[in-house]
């Protein structure tokens, strides 16, 4: 029986991986996270601090039959240079430990992102391809990738990496999610009697964008981890379509039964910083799931996405050529995820 170890199992990507893999016949799933899951999960969870060698050694000691590692953990730090050491250390800790205890280890799947192309630095060559040269470091993706390349040469296991465009999904306690940004921003706008105004830049409103549903991303990760031809390969992943916010925003406004207002450029990290008391009142009034405002949404992440006034596109020919053809409609995904937030009482 294949045994998947999902590292970062309570994040947006990690929860998608747990759901998808646990739903596949014959698969067993163990997940690692810094905290215990807030609700029952199909995976066995091990709370562990991977940056604490003693804690990692103790908690991972019993993992003796892991066949596939899916690494989706992330340690945020103030600067790119400061992110390298902790994020590389977490990957090294897991891989070295599982190598020693699991003779059945067959594959390590690394979750990267389009920051590998410099999306966080400003305009970049588009559509970005997996073979494009690296940008000026630091970038912890590069260090993690180089580690897997070097170690796997002498090992009996293979590796692959995925580079998704902006991932859409929700995970309680993991606020870096555009799904949460949209849902909470629209709900607060409605509570205050405001139209749904796009809070990014005019350029961000018109720029061409791509997205990937967390469930589709999980499907792609498992496919790449079990398809022999994908060994040692990197794949861009998207839903398969393109969109501009200027076309999608009126659809979101209609879903929330709000008038669609004009662009009004805001820094959400500043403008929404005082809304915790309002959200607490909304939680009580509307009977919402009690989630601390600071754990619900990362406004800075929304600012980054909506203030980027350049096209953010990646080429997905390679993953199609290798055999992965699943697609998701961007508009359908966003409306479905808003409905899921409402059904789970995250938003009114």
C-alpha cells in the first residue's frame, strides 16, 4: 500500500493534497504540521516543528514505510535571503530522516511556485517556461531544488517539482489565500453597505492572470509523483485558462448581490487593519465559524496579487505533453469556492 507523507498538511496546498490522496483507492496518508488539525481528517496528523532537530527526530521516528513525500511546507521570513536557511532545513530534515527509516521511499514531490520566475520582483518574461534561466538569487526554491537533484543521484528515489500559478482554496488557520481575501473583503463591503470596488491598481484590473484550483493542483502532484516519465522534471500548473479581473469582478459582485463599483486602489494591509472588531460582530450576528481575524485572511497577500500591473503567465505545454490534461474553469472555481466558504460558515 503506498503511503504518502504530506509536509505542511494544514496549509491551502497541503489540505488539498490530503483530501485528494486520501480519496484514492489504496493510499494511506500521514501529514506533518506545526499544529494539530482543527477538525477530523482522513490523514494521520503528526504535529512537529521541523526547525527543531530534537522534535523532528522524535516525531518522525515511527515513519518506516513512507513511499511518497509531498513537500508543501513554508516558513515565512521578512526577506528572501532570510527564507533560504529555514526552508531548505525543513526539506533536508524530512528527506534525510525518511531516507534512513523508509526503504520504500520512491519519490519526493516539491511544491514550488512562479516566484521561481521572479513574479515577486516585477515584470518578467511571459509566458514563463520551465527551461527559463533563474533570476538573481536568493530564492529558496533554487536551494531546495538543487538539494533534491544532488541527493537523488545517489538514492533509490526520484523527485519532481510543480510550479503553480496563484493557488485558490481555503484552509482554516492558513490566511495566505486569495479565496479568503475575496470572500472576506466582499463580505465586509456588503456589511458596510459599499459596492464591490476592485482594491488593486488599474493595471492590475486589466492584466492577464492565471489561477489553479487547489484540488487540481493536488491531482497534478499525485500524477507527477507516480508517472515514471515525470522523474526529475518540473511542471508549470494552471487551471488551463486566462482571465482579467475587469471581466471577472462584475461576476463576483453579482454573486455577493453587490453593485460593482469602479477601481479604488487601496493598501488592504492598512485599510483593513482595524476591521477585527467588525468581523467579531459579524461572526456573532451571522453565526459564523469563530476564526480569529488574524488567522482568517492575509491582506498583504491580496495587495501583492492585485497591485501587480503586469501579465503573470506561464506556459503549460510541457505538462500537457507529458500527459496531464485536467482543466478547471476559473469563473466556476471562484464561485464554487465562495459557495463553499458560505456553506462552511466562514463568510455570511
